[in-house]
């Protein structure tokens, strides 16, 4: 029997990365598939740990060769999930977690309809805006774009299996961990 | 929106009661529906806490009046779940947990197809037999009957949503709690 595919998604700035890292500490058996991106690294981000940072040309070549299970252009940058490690882990029976944007999740759903799709939502769009401002990494017009997208992306919730509101971090991590444990007990 | 109905079931002796009590300590918002039974109380059992202990005649009258959402004759004794508190709690938005045998769970599934059905299994039938012997409360021919039934009941697993193997108690409680938390995040 193959492993389970957990897809963590939601608007930019909602805290997907932090949640994913915290839940991996508590569920050590999870495999994380590192994405490729053309976006420049943020201060704390490390090559091969947070992302594979590649240039536009390399990304487009990989895409042409069908090497991504999903890819998306988000706020002017490309993001993509390499196909091979995910497929191999699942085949070997490992559970895999992806942390991707809402467009990407939609593509993954086509190839993996039995994946477990988890939408991470902010307590409100107002709180999301605050968090994006605190991150300080975006110019003002990027912020506007992110907020407009967030508003649209919230409408995709109905296509997901679970909704976790990221209000108090510890509670959200506990819920995510619970979803993973519960899905491992689910009779299919 | 109504509450969720969690149905905990599995063979006699598998540890349903202990698990249900432990999980209720960790999920205080759960309402537990106390069953009626014609079986005599075990040493540690208390009227109105573990069961309502009633005589055969009272039980049959209640059954005739349709006061049970499920009832079953198990190893010569009647067990039944009173309908009213469950319906009212669910309507008021409370989550409810039932702890019932496999026959009873099948009846509840007819009325509540959207309930969350959780099968508690022993690590093996051999371990189940040991546990029943250690309980000391059954004569030898009851034990045989329980073991035969357990064997048959294991085949009902496919009608359930979740399977929790009660091997290490703490782990089984953690899984049960996770199922409850996860179902509260599920998009329906």
C-alpha cells in the first residue's frame, strides 16, 4: 500500500511554512518535498532546505520536460514541485507533505484525487494583511496583489477536505497533526 | 449546524470504556450518552455514570415505545442507547460520543449515515482472549461466546470510517482524540 499525500495550501502570508515545519517536528515520519522557485531567497531561507532557488531559464526547461507535479506563477515568480521524489516516496509507502499555493493544489488534485487537501485560512483578511505588513519583505503594490488573490483563493475552500484556521499557532499545529494521525487510521 | 456523532465500537473486551473515558478527559466538549442495560453492574460500575441498570421488563417497555436509537442483546443481556438526549445534544450543536457494540453501531448507521464510525480492534484475537481472562468477570462459556462473536465482528470493519488498534493505551487515546479534532476541521 502506498503512502498518503498531504497538501497544505492557502493564501500567501497565512503561515504555511511555519505550520509545516512545526508539524514535521511532531510527525517525523513525514517526507517533505522541497519546491523549486525563481524568487530570490528571503534572509532566513536556505538553498536545498527551504527551496531550490533556480533561474527563469532552468525552471522553464524543467517545466518543459514535465518534471513538476505542479507549477505556478505567483506574484511574478515561478514555483514548482519536482515530481520524482514525491512519486517514489509514495510508492515506497512514505507519507508526503506538500506546501504549495492554491493554484498548485488544484493541479495536484487532478493527478492525486485521493490526496488529503488542507486549506490554511487566516482568522480574517484583516489579520492576513497585518501579518504580510509585519513580514516587511514586500513592496506596497505586491501587498495589494497578495490581498486580492487571498480574497479569491478563499473561495476554493470547498474543494478541500479540511479547513484549519491559523489563529493560535499551537492550536493550528495540533489540528494539523490530528488530521495526519486521523487519516492514517481512516479506512479507505 | 448540528453537532457530530462519534460512534465507538468493537468487540467485547477490547477496551472501549477505558478509551472513551480517557478521550473524554482530553476532549471535554464531548457529550456521552449513557446506555441502559439489564446486565448486573460490575464491581466498579456506578448507576447513572457507567450505565442505567434496569430490569428486563423496563427495558422491553422502553424499547416498545421506540425510546432507543439502538438496542442489542449481547451475551444474554440487553443494551440500549436512549434516543432523546442524543437528538437534543446534536440539535444544540454538541458533539456526542456513543460507546456501543457492533450490532448497535449497525443500527445507528441507518439513522445517522453521517456519523463518524470508529472501530476499536485488539492487536490480535489472542490478546483479546488474554484481556477477557484477566477481567475475571466472565465464566468460561461466556468467554467462548465472546471470542466467537469477536471473530465475526472483526469482519464489520469495512463499514467503519476509522480503525484504531488498542495496543498501547496512550497511543490509542491519542489517535481517538486526533480523529475527533480532525473531524471538527473536515469540510462537509
